C-alpha cells in the first residue's frame, strides 16, 4: 500500500505481521496489541524497530506506559465513518506526548486528510498513487481553523487578537 | 447579530470552492454516490424520495433582512418558490438540482451563510430560545455562547465522524423555550453562589425511537470553562458511543447504558486533563463576540401605551392576535411579535419567497432588520414598538402571516413525512392540515387554549411527537397509514415524554380521535387549567375510556 508522508509517497520500510505469522528476523515490524500483550519480552528482545497497530476499539491508553518502545503507532479506520482514531491520535500527541509516527490505516480518504493531519497523524496508507496530488489540495483548501488541535495551526480567535494587539 | 470578519468569510468561501470541486468530481464520475454521500452530507445535501434536499444553517435561528431576502431569491431561482423552516431553526429547500448546489452555497456565502454540518454525524446547528436577548425572564443572552459554540464546532477535526449526529441547545432563561432537556447537550444559564453566571449542563436527552429527558451532569459550570467541558464530553462520546447499531449510537444510549454517574465521572476525568488550557477563550474574544449582540438603539418609551390599548378595544380581531401572538419584551413600550407559519390548512413551517421578502421589509421597518426562526417552525420579529403593532398586524394579515394561533391547537409541529422524506412510514403534512381544518374556528381554538400537537411520520421523531401534549406518530401496516397517539409530553422546563394511549388509529379516524381527546379535556378542565395541567391531574384513563369506549 502506498504510504504518504509529508505530502509525498515514500517507500514503506514497515512490515505488518499478522498474529499467526513468524516475526521476521530483522527489519521494522508492526504487530497487533494482542501480540504485544502476549509476547512483550520476545518483542523487546528483537533488535529492530517495533510498531503497533491498534484497532478502532483499542485506545492508546492501553499502551500509554510503553509508548517509547514503539517507533510507529498505526490507528485503524475500519470504515471512514468510524472516527474514534481522531481522538486516539490527539491523546497520543497531546496527553501522552508521543513523538513517533502516528499512521492512519484502513479506509483513509482524501477528504479526511486535513482532519487527520490536525489530530496529529503524520503518515497515511492510501489507496492510490494519485494521493500526493490530492493531498496538496486537501490540506490547503480550508485555511481557517476555529479550534486548537494537535497541529501547529493557530485558531482564528488567537489570530484576531494577535492582530489587534499589534495595531 | 454576529457579523463575519475576514476569517469567517474566508472559511465559507473556501468551503464553497471545496464543495464545487466535490460536485464536479461526482458529476464527472470520479466519485461514486457512496463516496460522495459523506461529502454532500457535510454540506447539508440529502437525497430524498423525489429529489435532493438542501438544508441551510440558520445559526441559533437568527437572520438579517438581507439574509432573508437571499433565502427568498434562492427559493425563486433554484427551487419552486418556497422554503421550509425546520425544528432546528434552519430552512430547507426540497427541489434543488445537484449541479446548482455549489451556486446556491455561493449565494449563501455572499450573505454570511452556509450549509455546513446541517447533516451528517457531526455537530448540527446549535439552537436557542427564540426570545434570546429580549425575554423579560432572561439571566443572560445565550447567543454569545451559541456563536462561540458555532465557531468551535465548525469543521472540528476530532469530532466530524461521531457515532451519530449531535445537537446542542442553550437557553438563558429559566422558562425553557429551547427544549434543552431533549438535546444531546443542553445548557441552561444559571447564577452561581457569588452571582456570577454559568451553565447547568445536561447530557443525553433526545427523541427518536428511545426518548429520554436528559439528566444534569453538572449543576454549575463557570463560563470560562465552556469549551473545555464540551470537548471533554465529546471526547468521551467519540470513543465510547456505540457504533455497532445506528439506532443506539446517540449519546443518550451511552448515558442510559453506562449511567449518568459513570458518564459524569468519565467527563470530569477527561476535563481534568484539558481544563485551563488552550480551549479557554481569551476574554477579548468573548467581548468581541458579545459586542455583536449589543441591544439595538431602543427608544425610551412609556410602559403603558394608551394608543395600543385603544386599538385593541376598537378592533376585536387585532385584540385576539395581540393577546395570542405577542410576548413580553424586557424593554418598556416594545413587544415580541410571533408570525405564525401555520395558517389554517397550510403546511407547517412553509413560507413562500414573496412572504420571505415581505418579512424582510417588515423587519427593516419595524424590528431593527432582524428575524428569528423558532423551533416550533414560526418566525419572530423581536423588537417592535407597541405603537407600531396595529399597522404591522395589518401588513402581516395581507401576506397571510397573522394567524392568531400561537401555542394553540393549530400551531402544529410536523415533519415533512412521506410527502418528501425517504425515511417516513406515513404522511404528516396532510394530518396537520386536516386537524387545522377541523379546528378552523379560531374562537374554539382560543377556548381550548394552549395545546401543542406534534406529528412525526416515523419513529425518528423529527416532528417531536414524544413531547407533544398530544403527539401523533405515523406508522405503516400492510401498506396502510396508521397513527399512534401519545398524551402528556412536554418540551419545556417540565419536560416529559408522552405516554402511548392505546392502539393506533387509521388515517381516516385520527382527526376524530384528536377531537375526542380535546373534547374530553374541555369537559374535565377546572379553573382555567391548560390541557397539560388537566392531563397531569387526571392521568390518561379518562382519555383512554373515551377514545376506545365505542370499540
């Protein structure tokens, strides 16, 4: 699946390892929460980057104490309508101070990019190779934000008064 | 009223361009209907039985004359010459063409309006008391906070894909005219111990197939914490609200299943992390918004207006209207005027383009150029000098908006029903029209007194039947329409869900049944009791006996 980071398609070094499958000897590997909980020591003993993939009913609160073990936390959108991961991403960034990659996986559509970006996602598994062009359009088509989130955009209520203070 | 600055305007302009692109992708076949659906729903565009329907947001029901004229223009140019005012204080058009909708949104943006989030599983239009800012019983103008909520909830990145739609209502008065206990979140302005104002917070009310009067989860929330507390509620709901069953996805089900105490605990815990942070609005921003709602330049007038009283004595029809459709204004010499969109035999909430234009003119001449839409599907001119009432009344009569039936048996809330809606099981509008015709005699309506009839064409309860004094729910059985009657509902500060009185009635019999209920009340009432008072005193049995005795 193509991976979009910072608006460009990149090679994805990560392998998502299904629960029944043998872990590769080396290289970055992404595992489920269940595998992490059952084989924690074995996974930590591997001398390669580890990622975790959470289903939409698995809050990052479940791994809050272990977040520094993971280079990637992938959050699943089983359907685009399931918006739980927006809250999870903000919790990762704002509550738990997670600095690694927060990846959107599953049904990730063009018209959700901006919301995802604002909530703290910084990598996106997308359906097709045109996603990079769509990305540029999608994240720039609305320039005004009314609320603080996990990104660096300034809400208009702050802009308004910054401006009047300068006048 | 609130006026856009360059930021607000930029957002709606960008939104129009975005939607124009989405429609173009749909028309070019780059988007399937399935992929297009969530995008159009974010912009209030539904696909109904016969055509698209576009719902336009009227934030907390407040319109300028210029905005009302633009709504009239849209009705004429892009629709069939009328619009329908809704129970969310919005307006909807029933016949727009898909390819015209970007132009309609551009027309709206030109008068600081939009259709953002009038559908979809996100925040809907925040509603309020139609008498906000002018009511004699008000603690503080709730529209300031409605506007703050409007901005915060617009394109919220975390809460645009909630389990289900989400409705917030705010009132600044103890007499609840905004049905706040029947909302996902209801806010009532209260005074704290030191006299400061804040909010009582209610969560988990609602109608639909499982109606609940919402419990209070916080008795008093200081105003500065409004957005952080709302965000805490939303974050709990977004994570824990049910997504396995469309019919159990509203926050009321979470509150019901987990219990109000547990939900309160979770909200307070979440809030502990985010309070006193980035969601505290700077005081100067609150003041900036508040300034938009400063009172208009009222004249200093005597409370007693002999000329008005004299007109009432001389003109019985005027007196009837004045006694029924006016409400007390906080400023001496002024009155709040209700314009009934419920003419006998008409379609509740509908207004023609000509009527809209005329109302805009009247608002400019008599009410500082502003109009309100009520959740009971009427219009309000909120700031009229009592000395102008007689001439205003004559002009309203000329355009068919002076029916003196506010709060009476023919002031019916009805959903669009099977005449328009793809979800409906039965028609609502014709039942409302037939009830209106049955009680066409205004003298009789006035003798019956306050009586709220509300009609829904299916269990989704868009016509608020659960909280009608008399509620009517349309059902379908073997291709026939039937109507179930509930009694004793109420949407005000004594909110209650009506009780089903017995087996449903056929379409032919339902108006007779309503009349039987009304006649039973008239026989049983004591000392000026309203219908709801009598019902609460005697219960449903006497009504049930009369309704089903013959069977």
